[in-house]
C-alpha cells in the first residue's frame, strides 16, 4: 500500500471510530445489569444507613451473577441466581419484601426469557412460591406454556419440586404499614378530602450477556401496594416487562406497569434496534425518556445488547440499579 493510500485509510478509520455509536462495536467479555425498582425515591427520605444497605444489596447481587459469568456460566443461570438474591432481600418489592394487595396478601409475579431461542416463562399471582423467578424459568423449560397463574402455577411448582413456603414468610412490617397508609389515602379520596399519595414502584430484574455471547432477562415483583382483583402488571408479560433476543438486546423494566404493557416497552427497545438500527442507548432513551414521558408513564429499564453495552434510563426520581463488566462496576440510585 502506498504512503498516500495508507494515510487516507488511517484517516477514514479514525473518522469511523470517532462517529457516534462507534463504542457500540466494542465487544465486552460479559456484562450483567440489575435493578431493584424505580419510582419516588427521594434523597431527603433516604438515610445514609438505608442508602448503604441498598447499595450493599445491589453489590452482593452483582457479585453472585458476575462470579457465574466469570467462571464461564450461562446467562440464564446468572439471571436466575442474581434475582433469587434480590427476592430473598426484604429491601426490595419481590419475594420476601413483596408489597401487600388490598386484601392483605402477597401476590407475586415473575418472568424469564432466553435470548438464544426466545423461549420464555412467566407466573402471576402466586402466594406460596419462595422464588418466583425460579418458577418462571421452570415454566419455560418444563412446560409447553409461557404463562401460568394463581393456583395452577402453584400446583406446577409443587409438582416440579420448586420451593414453597407459608404465605406468612413474605410478611414484613414496612410493607404492611405501607398498605395501611395506602388504604387511608384511598378512604380520604373517597370522602372527597385532599390526599397526597406517595406513589412508589418496585420490581427487581437482571439482564445478562455471557462469555458465549448469549443474552437472558428476568423480572420479579410483588406488584403494586393495595392492588385489587388479581391485578397483573408488566413484570410477567413478555414483551412488556421482559424481553431477550440474541440479535438485539435483553431488557427488564420497572415502573407503572399499565403503561409498560400498553406501550410494549421491552420489545419496543429491541424493535427500534432491529428495524431502525438504533444503538441500545438511543433505543432505550427513545422509549423511556420520550415515548413514556409523553404518555405519562413513569419508570425505567435496564438493558444489555449483544456486544455487552449497557443502558439504565429512568424518568422517575430514582432507580436502584447497577452493572458489572470485566474491571468495571457501577451501583447507583439517583440521577
């Protein structure tokens, strides 16, 4: 190659690398992203001790998933085990820390998706399953169905040896007190008195790219405080709260579920990447910071693409979130 041609080639290469989105071409060995819910998380209401507890819990969850990935484990195993740790932690609205419905019961939802095959499993309204994310994976792998709910899902759990517990296992005083406050606000509104509702949302989720380049996603939640009529949100709905496809990305959402269902948020991000060739960051921001905001929907999502790039946009006051890649760890709550 002549000196002049080499100079031209070098200049073109440098220009290409400087263009927006050039970072998207870099492949990370593995990546794991988690969230512990989004919503009204105010700095002035967060004590230093509580903030430290949340960050410690997020770091502990990342440690579990990252070890699996570092050792060459699968994206699906990393997602399941990471979410199980968040379900077992009463700080989060999933598993042990789930909120109460109007009748004073805990109804749990979860979903799981494999980016290799686009197989998926989900459960809704279960009351005795210790780790709903494990049951959601079992539905995907051991049944011909995608979604099971209520008593049928619980029967499937028992038949397949999934750990069950007494409903009292899920009780926490903080969530019970939150239900009483929500009921009081509801009564004030019914009586015509002004009432201020401190609307909080909580869910846990994990998305992963493993060393083999495979993606997986999972989401688990107790839903909304004071929910009625066996309400289901977006968390167990594939394409709304959870999505994974090796060709694009893996997504887990958290927020006001009705909006995430109507706007098919998780899949919308993947579709923008596939059909409009947007980067993960641009697609995620378009959906969360533009489409949802215009619709009045509050919340956020976590995402990882096929190259291990991550995105964690949210339009609420805060979102418990974090990610790990080789030599890199971020854990945050506020913007």
